[in-house]
């Protein structure tokens, strides 16, 4: 039986909405803000706040531009973010193994 250690879970990722964002971006990066909002079922303000935390940690980049005179925000997982996501999954697997 493996030893139980929950302290390796990244608090920046572990929040439910941020976890959803990281999971989605790990397969669909970059994604538009509207696409993310739909996938994680968040309000604009809530998603913006959580993206700011991920951006401050260096896990995502946020780029704003215009297409056909409409603002478009794209969010992409950084290399640091992908490494943090993989580490998070590894720590989660460790917890699951310890529970068996």
C-alpha cells in the first residue's frame, strides 16, 4: 500500500473551476473565453477571476484581439501550466493508489 500524501496537490489547480479549465486546456489549447465559459459552466466574472489566478501562477496566457471588430480573448496553457497539470495528475494518481 502506498503512503497517503495529499500535500502534493497544487492549490492553484485544485479549485473546481480551475481544475475544469486546466483539464479542458490540456486537450484544447488555445480556447476562446466563450468556449471555456461554456465548457466549465461559469459566469464571465467568475471565469475571469479564476483565469487571473492561473495567469498569475504562469499556467495560462491570455491574449486579447479583435476579429471582425469584435473582441476575442484566447486562453492557452503554458509549458509551465502543462508541467503543473501533469504533476497534479501524478499526485492525484498517488492518492488513488493509496486508497486501494
